[in-house]
C-alpha cells in the first residue's frame, strides 16, 4: 500500500469494526486522561485577550512534556496541534493571532496520541460573560452529548445514539449538524463506524463490547447547514448562527459504556469550577 492509499484507508468502507480488549481499554484510558488534562489546562487559560495561537502552543508544549504527540499536527495537511472553533465556526477552525473577546464561545478539540492510542475530546469555553442564548446552546450541546453516550449499551445500535441526541435537541429549536460525525478511534484517528448524531433507534451497526468511538455532536442555534471556507478546513454555519460541540471518546463494555476522556479536575461543563 503506498502512502496516499494508507492515508485514505480509514475512509474506505470495509464494513469491519475493530474490537479492543483490556489492553486497548487501558491504552485509551491513559491517552484519554492525558487529553482531558490538557483540556483542563485550557480552561485555566481562556480569557478575553488570549489568542487561539496561544492555546495551540500550550497544547503542543503539554504534549511534548508528557511524551505524547498531537494527532492533528501534519494530519492531511493540517498544521496545528488543536482545532479552535469560535462562535459560528462549527469545527476544524485553525488557531490564529486574533485575541478572543468577551462574549465569544470557543471549542477546543484536542487529540493526543500516547503509546499509539488516540485520545480525542473537545469542550466549549465561554470567554468571560457570554449572552444567555450562547449559554443555552452550550448547556443543550453538553446534555446532548451525554444523552447520546447514555444511550450506548451492548446489544443496542449506533442509531440509538443519534436518536437520543436528535430527539432532545430539535424540540428546543436548535439543529444537529449532519455533515460531520463521530468515528471509531483507538490505534487510528478516524475509523469505522461513523457515529451520526441524528437517527432512529435500532438502526445502524449493532453495539458490541470492545467497540471504541467518539460521540461529538455539533449543535447550531439556527439551521444545520454548513460550508467549508476556501482554506479547506474551517467549517462555518451557512446562516452564521452560533455553533457548539462537545466530544468524548468512549468504549462499549459488557454492561454499558466507559468514558475515556472525563476531566480529572471535574471540569465537565462550563463554568469550569473545580469539583
Ligand atoms: N479532532 C477532530 C475530530 O474530532 C478531527 C480534527 S482533524 C483536523 O475528529 F485535521 F482538522 F485537525
Ligand atoms: Co473526533
Ligand atoms: Co476531536
């Protein structure tokens, strides 16, 4: 297999979902905890005047100091250690020199590779005081992710996750992004299955102990439609409405689900105050 084929391999639909044993779960626990620790450090630094470039440098240094590598760095031509998606940016925003302003909301998405295992997680950070509608969006998005995760059990189906999210979000007059989804993760960054954040109960692949994937719903205050800017990465809402996202990496267990990327500091959702 040449390099280009290898890069595209995870996108090829083979219908095969990897199952991981106890060593895999142990590896994901370590990588997931390191990523969560990095996201905790971001909470302690985000404030008006801070740039997303500074967040990118923090994560790069954090990775180097802990024997890890940021998976996004040089991934398919991406050149940063994090994605930083501000306000109407849905995902894959690139760090830059613009200082964050009071009232902004920013998603920081970090994937640290530790001993070959990919810990993929993101959180929303309010910058100072934010408008009430932005606060509501962050609450609904966090709850949507956790409801999706709570729907995971062995013998269930991938569609149960999207159904739980969609049925919670849409009655609140917010929308679920269709163009990006969660994904299998483990010893590769993006693997099967796709975890779509809308759907119907009982549909899609069956959930089996040993599966490892992300749940990472993107929720918009307006319409669900997205466009990618000419930089080839930055995805924004077409109607320029605010967008939010949270992400955890999880594993299906014999009895339910394990979350690998829980915050060691108890910084689960904003405002981030130590538990
Ligand atoms: N971490 C993102 C995810 O949740 C992927 C970012 S890929 C990048 O899947 F190239 F945009 F960084
Ligand atoms: Co992900
Ligand atoms: Co991510």
